[in-house]
C-alpha cells in the first residue's frame, strides 16, 4: 500500500501555473501512469490553478494551495484559493460559461477537469475562496494483472 502526500503553496501568478503542473506530475509519476494519464492530470491541474489565479484572485495578490494524496493507485488533488469565491457553482461549471469574456476565456476549465479526472468536486464561499477536489485512479504497473 502506497500512502504519500505533498502540499505546495505558490503565488497567484500565471507564470507559476506550469510549475504547479510539473510538481503534481512528478509526484504522481510514482504510480506509473501512462503518458496519456499523466497529461490528463497535468491539464486538469493547469485548468484548476489558472481558475484560481484568474477568477479566484481577479488579478489581486494571493496564494494558491495545492495538495496531493496518493493512496494505493489513486491520487486526490486539491487546488484551493482564498479569493472572491464562486457565486453560482452550477453556472460556472456549464460548458462555455465564463465570467471573464473580455479576457477571451473559453469557459471550458471545469469541463476539461471533469473529462480528464474520474471525479471533481467544487466548494466555494463568497469572499472566502474555492476548493476544487479532483480524483483519479491509475491502472499502474504494480496493479496490472498479466
């Protein structure tokens, strides 16, 4: 049984998004994911971190908190901000909805996260921030039956 965890705090700056994605990918690599599975995780993390930076903090200073927990062949990833929060989570998760059309946002962030992860849960409080919890189970080499 593999149980391991990590936590990362980054400034809410766009240039830190690729760093967060790379750190999570390196942490998850111990589960021996396929290249496609690893890219799925990296993409989902990129979307969640970008949402925290652009929508959560709205160009204000802040911190994005990233935590990962590996249990057996499953990873639980949490991306959290203490920004403005989401007024209507259901609406925010609709494909093509964006609260920032002036920034030419596609409105597909949550849709992408849902497509690439096994599950996603979003909780948010106005003025207190948002927590995105994503889960993915890998058919790692250690669990494959030949």
